[in-house]
C-alpha cells in the first residue's frame, strides 16, 4: 500500500531542497500526497512514496523504486531486550506517524536536530566509540509545546542541559581530558573564554555521542517505556 511513510526531512534530502522549504510548500498547497500529523502548527509532515517520486520527476530526478524509501524502517534492528510492537494496520499508518513504537537508527548527535521528530517519545544515547557498552543515558520528552523529542534534544544542543545526568557525565569526561582542558585554558588566556553554555555543548560534542529514539502518541506512553528502559539498563546509565 502506498502509505504516508516518507518524512519531510527524508523527502527534502531526496529532492535536494531544504526541509523548511518543503514544509512551507506543503502547508501552502496541502496536497493529497502528504499529511501533517497532528494536523496543526508544529505537526510533522509525511509523504507518499509516489508523491515523492512525482516531485522528484518535476525536479528532473528519478527514483527507480520509491517503495524502498521506507524500507529502512522495516529492516532496521531494534534494541536488544526491548520488545518491538507488532506492525500497525495499514489504515492506522495513514492517519498516524508510521514510525510510532519503532526505534530509529543510531545517528550522531550532531545530526539529530535535523531529523528528530516533534512527537513525544523516549531517546537513548551511547558513546559512538564504545557501541558494545550499549546505552549510557535514557530520557523522554512530552509534547514540549509541539516540539516533542526535537525540543528536548535541542536543550542539550544549546548547552542548557549541563545540569542533567547526561550533561554532568559529559562534562566529567571532558574535564578528565588534558587536551580539552588546555583548549579552554588557551581561550581564557587569549581573552576569549568559552561561555558556560558553550562549554557544556562542547563537552557533549567531546563525548562523541550517538542517539536513537522511539515516538509515541502521548507523554504517558513515553513515560512508561522510559521507566522500563531505565530499570533494564540501570547499572550502566549516566542517569542520576
């Protein structure tokens, strides 16, 4: 079934335009090949593969197999020890985010805000250089004024999350690195000391983290799964 399985961010990358430009076009035209979920300001846009192919053709691009656009969601591995929900009926996928209840792939945190959804959900961080350790931090996000997970991750990206378990441990790791400390000292001696929030973000970057997430319709669902995951991985997490 040709469902709404391609996010606006994915479609924009295929079309080689900015996601902001594509979302603005979709809001203005409200085409049948795209849906906004929820259908209000701040909702995520999802497109039919056939509509993405149509847009690509208009731009002189060709997608040989548009149905493959959603294949990553069907084949991506889910986290060991976490039950993956049964696939939703095709009708339900047309009216709700098709990725609800499914883990995204691990991606570098530096790229997360470009694709993070605006739904409630849970997220995990791990150290990219130490994937065998598994997750080091588990968190959740509610609606956050329509920004969901993207809004929560933006807190870390802005450096405002220094007081969280993730921010504190990342800072501790950075403070143990003489090279990182020397760079901050050199900045101070040069009269350009790094501000606190910038240093907090620098520490996050220094940790070399990857993140993945799972979205839900409600904050309550996200809270329940967060509690289960924290209990499962409690012996290795940076959560306080």
